[in-house]
């Protein structure tokens, strides 16, 4: 039996496109004759009964907004059997049959727990890190890539003006996708990712020296968050090469801003697909992309998948960035 009344929440780190996904969930649910509620502050909102009845106009003019207008928060209380039961009981008391959870892997574990407590749940991957193994792309990833590229381009301008080396750290947690793609897009001399061990002398110093011998005088090194030690690395490069070197950590600027067209469309597709599943009585799934298709996987299966790093693209980056 399909859901008659659903809720939607955003959980974990915010990502550009989350608002577009909420909008898609609300309008899709209403079009299918379902009641729909927004939940403030993620799983905390389920525990505190922060349910907001949503109409078509509740989600007007939010598709271009970054962040999440439903807010997000960590919820230690929910990470207990008592917390999950309380959240499920609150949903039942409100007449809510299913919940769409927009977030990352931790959020999906919470959704799986809610399913175990008798509430239908569908997960929608919203995280800039692109670290959800079952999907080709997550909501917010494309926007973060473009933001990182723009910021490094600006840093590159001053790097070139002063004949410097700039070491720039981008986000991504333990996933090197943002770093790899940004490094290619900005012509970095080398890109360091957690998936591939690097040799300081061979992969950084030798590449700088080789490029310097061909007339190059400025360099950009892109470092993934999961590699870290960016400021220490900058000092080490300057000591080894004699090139003035500065470190920049881009940080949370990559999480903000208006989502790109790609992220808006992706969020809309995923939000619609999530509601369609609940309407058909299907639960315990994560929505994903595979090529050009929107698909879905059982939550535990999806969480247990190993993410595949694009080694071919990494090889290409090494060939081109000289």
C-alpha cells in the first residue's frame, strides 16, 4: 500500500540543490494526492515534532537558493534505539507513512533505522563530497566543483603575478573527486588525493623542477581534504624548490551558493523518483544515477558498496599538468 502522507527532511552537511530536491518532493507528492510535511533540522525535527504542512507555494522561489531552508543538524539522540522509536512514534501520531531523507551515508543509516521501526523511507544523496558509492553523482557535487574551480582560478591569477606556488586544499572528506576534477580544470602541476599515495620528491618537487626547466614560473598544487597537512606541505615545497609558496584552504565556501543547472535538474529528478517510490509502497531504497538514468538500490546494499576511484582520469591529470 502506497504512502498517503509523507515528510521530507535534510540531514548532515548542507549541499547546493537540497532546496531544489525538497521542492521536487513537495510538488511531486501533492500532484500524486499525498499530504506532505517539511521537517525542520533533520532528525532532530522528527524527535521534536517540528512538522510543517507544505503547499505548492511553500516551495516557491527556492530552486535557486543554496543551503537548505528546512535547516540541518546533527542528532545524537536519534542515534539510539529509544530515539529512533520516538521519531517513528511521532511520525505515526502525525499520520505520516513515509519519509524522504536528503543527505549522506550517515543520514541513510538513520533512514534504515526508521524503516526498522515501521516507517517507510527513501534516501536521496545530497552531499558535495560525491562519496556515495551507489550513485555517479550526488546533489551539490557539480556546484562544489564549479565553485572550487572558480576560486582556484582567482588564486592562480595572483600566483602568476608573483611567480609563486599555491597549494590549495579543497573539500571532499576521504573522497578525492573534487580535487581530481578541479586539478584538471585549473591546470594544477599536481593533484593529491587520498586514494593514491604520493611521493613528495617525485610527484611534487620533480614536476615543479621539470616545468621550471621549460619556462614555467608559477604552479598550483591541489590537495584533497582527506590528504590534508596543506600548510606544512607548502612550507616543505618552498624549502625544497626555493619557490615562494602559499597555502589556501577553501573550506565551506564550496558548500554555499546557488546550485548549477545540473544540480537543479538532478535534484528535481531524484526528488520526484523518491516520491514515486513511496507512492507505490516501495521503501528502504536510495535513489541514485547510473549514466543518464535515475535508479534506486536497497539501502544496506548501497551502503556496503565500495566507491570506485577514476584511476584513468587521474592518469590523464598527470599527463596534462606539466
